[in-house]
C-alpha cells in the first residue's frame, strides 16, 4: 500500500493495536515503512503521543473535511520521506 488511513476506533481491533502490528510486521520482514494517517476525534496531546508511539505518521481530527484529510495525507507522506531511518525497517 502507498498509504494507510486508520481509524482509531474499530470493532475488532483498535487502530493503535493495528498500527503496532503493521510496524512489527514491517520490521520483521525488512519492509519499507508505509505512511499511516490516524483518524480520531481524540486530539489531545496525550492521544497524539499514543498514536505516534504506536507508529502513526500523522493524526487527522474528526470531523474530517477533504482539506483536513489531504493535509494529513501530505503530513504522513512527508514524515516517511523526510526521515531516511524511518523509510525502511532496521
């Protein structure tokens, strides 16, 4: 995938857990880092920190407009492109 848009609240597995599993799989397989943009209504600094620690590259606040979503996509892509050590698993 070129980019993942992940909702924080999902019925089977929450977005933070899903992101952590994706990052673990990328590391285990030596795969390039896929940009992940997290969608959430929780925009406190604590929620943003948890998302980034889980491996998100950008956070988009709900309710989402096209402009806000596109900005988040740009941030997610830029985060991966600007950090060479983050583009591929160590």
